[in-house]
C-alpha cells in the first residue's frame, strides 16, 4: 500500500516536467505571428488623372431671348383676333384686325387729292411753257414768266405732298392689321373683339416671346470672375465667354444643353462685391420658361490632369492632416499626406501627393498598419454607386 502511494506521488511530480518538455518541443508560433502579421483585407482602386472643372453654382432667372409687346399703332375697334393664345406665331403673322373702313376712306381721299395735284401740275406746266415762249419773243413781261415758273414749282410740290399724304394713309391702313414683329410663342390676349385699341395705350394687346434660346441672368463675385478669366487663359481660350456653362433645373436635374457667357457687367456692386452675368442657353424643347429660377454652373477653375478619390478613402492623421493609404508594389500599405481640393460629385479632388497609376485603399483603412501586407480586391465607393 505504501509502495503504491509513493509511485503515485512520483508520477504527479513528473507531470510538470513532462509538460514543460512538451512545450519546449513546439515551434515558436507566437514569434512567427508577430514577425509575419496576417494580411488585411481591403478594397482598393487605381487612380488616373482626368480633366476636372470646378464650378460656382449660382442661382439665376430665365428670360426670353426676344420679347415683343404687341401694340396698336392706330386707334380703332378690334374687329377680329387672328391667333390662338399660347400658339407659335411666325414673324409678320396677323394677330388683330382693327376695323379698316375709316382708313380705307382716308386713303381714297388722299388718292383724290393726289389726282387734283397732278392735274394742277399739268396745267401749271402748260402755262409755264406758253409763258416761256412768249417771254423769249419779248411779247410778255419778265414778271409773268417768273409767276409761271413759281406756279409750276408750287404745283410740283403739291404733287409730292399729296403723294406723301397718300403713302401715310396707306401705311395707317396697313397698321389696321396688327402683325407680330418676331417669331415666337404668343401669350394671353389682353383685348377682346369689340374693344377699342388705342395707339396711346400703355398696356400691350399681347406679348410674343422667342424662347428657342433663353437668357439666364446670374450674379457672380468679382473674385470668381477674375479666376474664370485666368481659367480661360490657362485653357487656351482668349475669352471666358468660350467656357461652357452647365444648367440645373429647379428640381436639381442637369439640363441637357450647355450655355455660354455672352455678357458681364462692367460695374461691380459696391454692397455685395458681385456683378451681373448673362448666359445664353439653347432651349429647343422649351423646358426653360421665362421667369423660372434655375442654377447655373459657371466654371471657376479647370484642372487638366487632376485625381478624384472617394471621400471615404481619405483619413486624418493625429494632426488633422488628410492622408491616403497607398498600396506599394509588394502589396503593403503606406500612409501618405495629400493636399485636397474641393469636393466634386461626392469625391475629393487631390491637388498633390498622388501619381498616375497608384493604387489607394478605399475600404478597410482601419485594419491597416504601416507596412502591413494587404489582401486587395477592387472596391466600388458609395459615391460611385450613387453616380
């Protein structure tokens, strides 16, 4: 019994020794793990330079390319309205018909006056020729010849006056038909048939607007305009008016046509430091209507070879400086300080710190240590997904 007890105690004393020996025979797994960390799984993208334009998004109001207020040039009763409200009318199309009878009568009277003046001129011409002949033969006095000459001149002047009066009466008759001076869309009629149209009225009878092209009027700071001119010069353009201007509708959608700056004020508002800019925009579908508020994307700066990176790819160091994790050729990650520009369509513009063809980490930056191996896969950023 005592012998068995001693054997059991001896075995218990040997167990720790055997355990230590077994541990000493195992490979140094912990040391290997420290020296060779597991690769971090990250999403990456390769950056390439691209031309990028930075815009000032400015509120503006649409106005018609041309506007014609239809007014009566002679007074009279409106006999007919010759158009449909809201329709397209061509230049010189008749719009209103004023009662023409009074103007026809005036033209007929002027025609009669001209006929009488012509007859008097013929009579004066005959008298002049006879007096001239008698004067040459010394049969009549010089005074008679002078009177005949003056009478002929007066008769000729009366003819010219009658012709001018007839032309005026015919012009008034033509004004009885009120026509559109331009092609465009005509709006509401402010005068009904039977109404009295007056040439001295302050209100128009109707308004025609040409809107296949429209103006957009915005205000831009003088500093931005100076930057715009520098941008145009850097892009090889002699004038900032050559730069395209994008348009966003009232709902925020990008309009399908681009405009161009055609005019800028030469005086800066002293209170706001801004000046007016007029933009000409094609409007073939007539989506932009006069009075509508829109937003104009006026170019402020052009980068011919810039890098755009997703916002989520940018992290900050303890000092608050922006940085990116760049994947090296040996598939390790290195943090690099970069200089950022504005946000464009949900992506940062990187001014400096990147080179063409470099790969950056977009997703999983929190798992990366400097020099740590990376297991990479292409990543699609949230900004790209939204676009």
